[in-house]
C-alpha cells in the first residue's frame, strides 16, 4: 500500500521511519505546509518523496500527524477521498475531532492516539522505533468502516504497538489526568523557577528532580495550546483536583502537620506499584 503522511514533525517523521520497514508498504510520501520541514524530512530520508496535498489524497492510507485544531480544519478538504481510503489521525484529543468528522467520510476515519513521544518537535526530532512496544488507543472504532478498521489494526500491529480500545469521551478524561495535566504543571513549574532564579543558579543547582519535572516544558506550545483548548473541561477538572491535593500538602507544612504530610507522601508512593 502507498501511505501519505500530513505533518512531518516528531510524530509524522518517526511514523514514516517505522512504516517504511513494513513489507506490505511500497511507498511513504509526505506533505507539510512548512517547506523547511519537507526539506529536512527528505534529507533525513524519513520519507521516499514529498508530494503536494492533492497527491496525498490519492494514497491508500493518509495519516494526520498535525495539531488537533489543524486536523479539524482539514476535514473539508478531504471529503472527496476514495471510499476505500483509510484516514487516521494521531491527535492527543479525540471527542471534538470525532464530532467534527463529516458524515460522508466517517467510515474512512480512524481515531488513534499513540501514547508515545518526546519533549522535542519537528522533523529533526524524529527517531526510529518511537512507537515500538508503545500503546495506541483506538477510539470509537466500531464507527469506522470494516476495511479501515482492518488497515489500522494491521499497520499499528505491524510497527509493534499494543492496541487498546476506548470511547472518545473516556479517552479525553483519562488523558487530561495522565498526559495533559502533567504538561500544564511542567509549563507552570518552569515559569515559576524562571521568574525567581537566575539562569546560573538553575544550571548550578538543578538536579534530577527539577530536570525530570520540567522536561515536558520543552514541548511545542502550538500543539499543546490546541490540545488544552479541545480538552478544556476535562483539563480544568484535573487541575482543580491537583490544586486540592497541593493545598492539603501546603497546609500540612504551614501547620507543622507532619503526620498528614507523611501519610500523603506514603500514599503517593503506591503509584510505583502500578509500574512495577
């Protein structure tokens, strides 16, 4: 099959590298509105060729590896794709995207969220095997066409991802706590430290804890602004719950209530049991 990827950044470029290895994929072509991204993608051999948007629409499979608002904005330009085309998005939110898919191409569309990535972005950040052994969540898959379901499962299985199925509403709620809130906290932490400390002190004193927690603050502002917009309600609920927990710890310290503080930290320790 011939695969087209719209968006040649970290996700799109890394996906291209993985798909090129599959024996049943004869060609991977790409399109990006940023011509510099196209040049870098070709130089790094992420894709076989750069093509224009109309040519992408002739591919057997089209991946949308672009910010979530851009995915929605692009739908009207994709309503004339073939009935057999499989259209797969990689966005970090799902419910609003699925609501926006035109009815005429809903059977073409597969809503996927690969739980993979780094804090870097752009085609220079693309790496091989980014998706290997990672989870991909497929949302409301029963609403996609039978052919499109089979194609998506074959491709994601082929690049060695673990497939999980979920309703889009549930996905966005869970993602708010596990993915979106950690990013907003990291951005906030970075700005807090930057407003209080000189660069020299940060470099001198910042150890593993700060580096780990601030790593996500390197992420693309454009991509994450779109995600926060689309998942606003769920994200606000998550932030409010976080504020409640943070306030409890703050008051424990303020009131010398070390017993409560200790208990809350001990409760947090149990998170590691989930990952062990």
